C-alpha cells in the first residue's frame, strides 16, 4: 500500500464549520498487515483493537483479529501531532489539524466528546493526560495554558496559565495524578511543581526544583499522595543532576537534594515508603523515605554508566541491566539476588505485563548496521527458572516493541523509512498471528 492510497481514505476535518464525518466505505480501507509508513501504534484494553498513525498524519482503527478497518468516526481521520491513550486503554484523545481535539472510544471508534478547543503543544512526551477515571482530560495547549475538559460534555472546567519557559531549557509541562485521583500536581515550564486543589487552582507554596541550570526536569508522585520528587537530566557528559523529595502536606523540601552525575530520576515503590533512584552514572539504589537512607544497591552492569532498572508488575522484584549481556533480578523486599540470565548481546529494553512470572527481553539490533544487518531478537523469559521460554527473530530494523495491556499479544514496529509496518504475535509462543503474517 502506498501513501497516496491511504490518503484517499482519510476524511478531512473542519471541526470549526462542520461535524466529523464517518468513513463512507470502511471495507475499502487497507488491512492492518498491508500498512506501510506506520509512525505509531497502540493496543486497546482488551487487545481487540489497534490504533495506527501513519507518517503523513493519517490515522485509523483496526480489528486485531481480522485485520480489517473499524467503521465509525475514528475509522479514517486525518490527525496532526500525537494521539494520547488513557491509562486504561479505553479512550483515545486525538489532536486535529485545525487546532481542535476530540476523545474517542478505543473499541468502536465513536466520539465520546464534542470537539475540544485545545491544540497540542509539541512535546516529546504526551501533551495531554486523562484523569484516572477518564471523566476529564488535561491538555497542554500550544497557546500557553493547561486546559481541563469534561469528556462527556466538552465543558472547559479550567484554563491554567503557564509561565514561559527558557529557550535554553527543555522542560515540558505536565499534569500528574495519584491513582485515586485525589492528588493533582502541575509541573510548569520553569521546572516548578504546584499542587492543585479540587477547583484546579494552585494551592500551597510552589515547589521550585533546586537545580536552576537543569536542561530537562520531570516529576513523580507517590500513590498515596504524600510525597513527590522532582529530578533533572542535564544531558550527555553534563554536570550533576539533582533529585529533590517534597512533602506534599506542606509543599516543603525534605532534606537536601540528592546529586548524581549526568542526570538522575526517582520512582516510588510499592508501600510508598521507599524510592528507587537511578542516576545517569554511578549506582542505582533503593532508599528509605523520608530519610533517603540507603537500603541497598542494584548490581552494576558497567564500570561507568548506572544500571537501568524496571520493577515487575506486582512490585516484588526489580530488573537491572545495562551494557553487559546480563539481566539480574533483585528481590525488593530483601535486596537479595533473585536470579540472572546471560546471553551474548546487550539488552535494549524489558517489557512486563500483568503476569509477574514472565518478561520479554528486547535486544539491541545496532551491532551490525554498517554491514546492513538489522536482526532484532525478543526473548520471553520465565522468571521462575530464569530461562528462555520462547524467542523471536526479526530481520527488519526494530523500532519498538509493544506489549498489550492484558499481556497476551506483542506488536513490533519494524522496517526502513516509509516502509515501517506492524506485526502482531502471540505473547506466549511469540508466533506471528495471521492478521499480519499473510504475505509477509
């Protein structure tokens, strides 16, 4: 399928003057396995649907079993920028070329909101986020504010002005929610964290990140809403990054900042009484809250770079990996070694799903790019035995690997420029499903 053919399927939208128009002939749309030039793709909550955005902005919804396009107003649209999926993968927000946005049902493709008067900021990270219950959505509008809308009615319930950021820094504003939705935080473009009340107004003292020269600042909030951390990454070979722990009851810092070379990040662990600190260089470790006293360090995988870390779905263990060909498992309750798997290649990423007894290791595929070889490998690892349970070889360049929310399917995004496609696999056997394997 060429781009021109796909473009003929799109219904151009002019939300300011006309309603959305459904695709007139969904059956004429290409099947999922025929798409080329894929830019981005995601599963819905039950893995029955896949949303795909093409390089030229065209976007559509496909049945993941039959590969057929789904009819409905999300069946064939032209979008600009990013689409954003809610945490439950039941809703999707799309920003359109005319500066409007709209929420759609991820399964049937029908609109859940009227057009929303907000246009996405250009972000590396998603420029919008849904509340945990999905009833509202916060959009970072390119006009310089954070706009909050009720999904069902489209009512704008708040418009929070954002201060201008520095051209020398790359700080993306974002909204953070606790899982229960009772605590809301706003990180503004200056790197200042604000607590928001029920009326979406700033409350308490501004929490100013201590590193004034930080290039990129992010934040995280504990599930119980008692603490937050701000942290920064100053860039390759840059100065020390800093992490600051905050008491959200008082909006005051707890202790001095933690400094590490080449950036730092923090993740709250289950129980909300410990923090996983991952620097760019040095040692990845677990510390206690609020004292930040060291509890244990994760194994090293390089003499210089810090270990990368990923917590299992049940919060009981943590993977560590890096530049060596090993992945190690550490028990988060005791800090003791819980397993190791060694191979002959460097691990690029690890995927985990609802089943905490298995994980998927994605291997780096850049070792022989100059020779024109793009082989990528995915291994499903049994965490009880720390042995491979299934493996997958991909001969095209592997851009990314996506695990479905229910952990039953794996999707790969592969291919050269303008030829990118998606392939769907059974996540247990790693055998390609007929929805994308036909004719491949």
